[in-house]
C-alpha cells in the first residue's frame, strides 16, 4: 500500500473505508502511561493494519487518501479496487449460485415481463399512459450457473476488465470485506461489519456513479449516468404516474431493493380497484342515508324515549338528541359493508396469489430463482469453529419476562386510555352545555384516539429496540433465521401496539355494561358503552385517526428526517471541507456527506401494518384502501428519492422475494376473514335488523322501540329513579329475551357460514392460480436446453446430425427450437 501503482488512477473505486485517527500514535514502550481511550485507539490502528494487509492478500488493490483536520486529527480513506486482471472464475467461486450470461445460438431472445394491464391495453390497441421509455435499458441474456471448466463459453470471459458491472464489482468487494480477518481466529474477529461496530472504521460504502443532479443544458437520456437516469425517470415527483424502471433499479441497487419497489408498485396498483369499490360503497351509504328508518324514528321521537343516565351523577336524556350521529352511523353500518368485507377477503387472497406469479417472473428475469443465503455458523466454523456469541451460554428466562412486561405495558396504556375516555365523558356531561353533553362520547373518543396515536408512535421505537435485543440473545445459527425471528418479534409487538385499541372497541366495548341497577365497573368506574352512533362509527373514527395519522407522521419523518441528518452530517464535516474549498470535491467526499442507508425493514413494516388496516377492519372503514392508495403514491417517490439522492449507495444484495413478509401477509389475510365475520356479526347492526325484518316488519318500522329495554323495577324502586330506557334485548327483570338468544344463534351461524364460504373460495383461487405461470415454466425449460446446448463441447457436431434423427416427434412440454429436434433421440 506504500507504493503507488500508476494503474490506480484508471481503476474504478469499488468501495471506500473511512476512519479518523490522531496524527501521533504511541510506540510499544509508551503503553503503560496510556489511558483506556488511547489504548482502544491503538488497538483499532493495529486491527486496521492487519485487515488492510489481508485485503491486499485477498487480491484487492488499496489506495490511501488523507485529509488533515485543524483539530489535530486526520481523516483517512482507503479506496478499494478489484484488480482487473483477476480471473472471473476465482471471483465467482465466492458465489457458488451465481448465474452468468452464456453464448447462445443466434435468433434466441428472452421475453420480458409484461404487466396484465399493459397486455390488455396492447390487445385493445390503446395507448398506455403509464408507459415511459427509459434509455440504456440493461441487456438481458440467457444465463446458467457458473462453471469454471466452461469459462470460455460465458460472454465477456476473454476481457476480465469488463466482465463485471460496477454493481457486481462492489458486491464482490463487499463479500471479501465480510470474510477477511483482522484479529484472532479464536475470537472470530472477522469482517467489516464488526470493525464498524467496534469503531475502528467510521464508514464503509460503495460509491455512487456520479452526481444525481441533471445538467442545466439539454443532454440526451442515453448520455446520463445511471444515477441521473434513475433521478430523471424514477425519483422525481413528476414520474408519479409512470411505471417504475425496475430493471434499472436492479442494475444499480441490486435485486433486494428492486424486489421491494416491485412489490410496493404491484401492491399500489392492486389498491386501485379496492379503493374504487370502497369509495362506491361509502357513496352508496351516503346516498341511501335518507332511507334509514331507525335513524328517522330517532330524529322524530322528540321526548318519547327517555334514556337512562350515562353515569351515576348524570341526568336522563332524550334519544332524539343523537339524531346526527344516528344518521352518520349508517355510512359505516349498512348492507354494503358486508359485501365489501367479502370483496376485500377475495381481493387480499387474489393479490397474494398474483404477487407469487409476479415474483416468480421477476426472480427468473433477474436470475435468482434458486438463491440461498450463506450460513453464518458454517463460515465461522471454517474460521475457527467458534460460536457466534462465545460468552453467552444457557437459557435466558429474561427474554420471556421482557416480552410479558412490554405486553403488560400495552395493556396498562389501553386501560389508561379507557379511563381517560370515561373521565372526559363525565366532565362533558357536567358542563351543562347541550352541545358538549350530546357530543361527550365523540369528544372523548376522538381525543383519546389522538392520545393513543402518540403513545403508539413512541412505543414503536421501544418495541423495535427490544425485539433486536431479544433476537440477539437467542443466538440463531444463520443470518436468515436471525432476521426472520427479529421480523416476527417486531411485527407481533407492533401488531399489539397498533391494533389493541381497535380490537377493544370492536369486540369488548359495550359488552360488559350491564343494566340499570347492575352496572359493571372497572376500577370503580362504570364500564363504558358504545357511543350514540354505535361502536362501528367509533371504530371507524379510530381507524381513520390511527391509520392516516401514522401515514402522515411517517411521510413527514421520511421527508424531514433525512434532510436534518444530511444537514448535520455536512455541518460535522464543514471544518474539514472548509480548509480545502479550493479543490472540487471528489466522489467519495460527496458520498460521505450523505446519510447511511437504513435498509428496508421499516419500509416493509409500514406497508404490512397498512395492509392490516385495509383488510382486518375494512367492514368498519371502507375508505381505508383509498387512503392507502394515496399514501403509497407518495411513498414510492419518497423512498426512491431517498435511495437516489439522500442515501449512500447500499451494497447490492440478491433476493428472490420479500421473504418472511409474505407469510405475515398471508396470516393477516386469513385473520381478516375471521375478524370481519365477528365484526359484522357482533358489532354491526346488520344481523339484528335482518332478523327483525324477518320476524316483525320488513321496513324496520318500530325497530328503535324494540331495541330499547325498560329499566328494571328494582332500579326504579331504589333511589326514586325516573322510568327510562336503555339499549339491550332484556325484559323488565333484566334477563335476556328470547329474541336475544335467537339473534345469538343467527350470529354464530353467520360466522360459520361466512368463514366456510370465503375460505372455500380462497382455496379455490389458490388452486386455480398456479404460483408459476405456464409460459414461464415453458420458458425455463427452453432456457435450460439452450444452456446445455451452449455449454456443450461438441456443439458443432450436434447440429450436423442428419435427417433420419428428425423422425421422432418432440415431447409436448418442450417448445420447438432450431436444432432441438436433432438432439431428441
């Protein structure tokens, strides 16, 4: 590293390692007088020296650049180059499952993946307004698993300098950095990740391919660098209505990032029909609001129905006072919501089935269908046969205790919010203001939901940190198992965090109220009942505030927080750059000012939680898909802008799908069927009205009077209470009526019928829609044949077979190709 190679100026920089150190380091004789910090700094210096020597031994070319600070420190940078004369075969041995392009017979082309809507418009010969032409589309070749003995058969094998793309080069360098030792084998001191965690290096990242800003003058798209191309055709807000250039994203950021944006775009496109149907259901409820007979009876009742007090010190009230809320409740509790619940159950399963097909097509198109991830323990076993965490042994009972503690914290917050609602309602009633008294329940519900949203957002950060610590203690054997366990823990914590309050309102609120004289209590306070419009409208209010509030908070955070971090990063480096403003900043200096890429975990988690809001409680909030669609249009461009403009370039990682998130989405889709069945049966008034229409009156005349029970005589006899009514199917003694038991049987029967019918059709959809499209399966067979043909040593002899070998027909599952019949015996 001391000698300067004249070729370094012409070699591309594949990776950059950055660290700070003092200008003076003590020698071995001065160790006794060093402080702990100085000893640690010296240890880091020795680690770096050994690490860099081992990198050179692994075949990397290193170049050191230094910048002196006025504070007595020096900023040092190691530019890593993958040496161009390194044979591709020696590099590809690091990736045993790598798919490389091969030389194929002329006239063979690979079909690209075309979306369903684009194919429909093409068949109808209509212009596609979402289509855009992006220059420099990456070339697509037939590929097969790399074989060292067949190196000459692969394209570009005769020119090692250009065999790998820039993304492949920095992926190879990242693999070398992850496997290189820097300390003792028995302590498993290996890899750049641990050096970063120990503080020996400040940053390690591949470089962007130039600036993202477009020139002030007109430049043809084909002349832009890859980063400018992504900015011009993907990351700008004016591209919100265009298809994403996924092939370009994959070429620049790798398959893992491209798969995320492919899934996000696919999910957003499928939200469009769900949003349209949900909006139509909501509008139909709005247009038919005037035909709601029970609401009209409430509004015209005047002082006919005197209701029992809502608290021990409250007065009686007339049911006509809740006329506006009774009408408004019909928007979220009408027959259309039942249809929409069934529709969304089918939508969720159809979406997941078609995503599997899309995922299979992309995995084949990007040459990663049989990808396996490296086993971390196997790697360490080769190093020195040491465990991942050598100091941690035995069971860890504190894991379960910590989880139980945090779940108890959630329950405590939930009970606190319930008590807050009760206190606010009582305060509103005692004001004496008619408006506040009428809207006391709504004011308490809305204000408590905002308070709950703040607690949810604060606790979300705590849950993520706890899940990370618990997963680390579990000592999983592979990185895949570690990430899956971490994902499941965070999802379970966040599921309880976000959905505990909606579940309470949907299935527990108003179930344990009791009746006058025998009210249920919680910590000395009467159990709260549903509001004037019913529990379903309160659930809709909660879903709207929590879902939309979370989306707004996340978008503001994703828009503002990276800019604040970037500003702080530039301010930290201002002292260094300010002393050398005379020169143009180099590429690594610009990229070092960017913020570190935070990965895709939070992005997936946000979308999965959103998927729960639009499926699990969709019967109460049909506008949820519409708000999700609007949010995702913004989300795609925000994420694209972060990756192109604000993040350092992440290491390109391969992936064949969205991983464990697909299993979580399937679980939520099945859970949504059960939850919506119970929601319609026990929370909505759909079944009580339906049974009343069947037994008493088809137009619901007298339904309000039928649902209001008389206060028991024992309640009126004690305390001189005024005769009043309350909502329940009870007689004058407080016992349940026969209609209540009939209704309970109808509810249970509806749940069984709903679940069995929906699950039957869901299984039917899964059976009818194969995970791998038939044309893709045929194409895979075709390419396997071409790969064998291209790698055959006697390829010329195979095509010189005479006509008598052509008499036997081809099998029906093999497509006809030039020369294929000659190979079939």
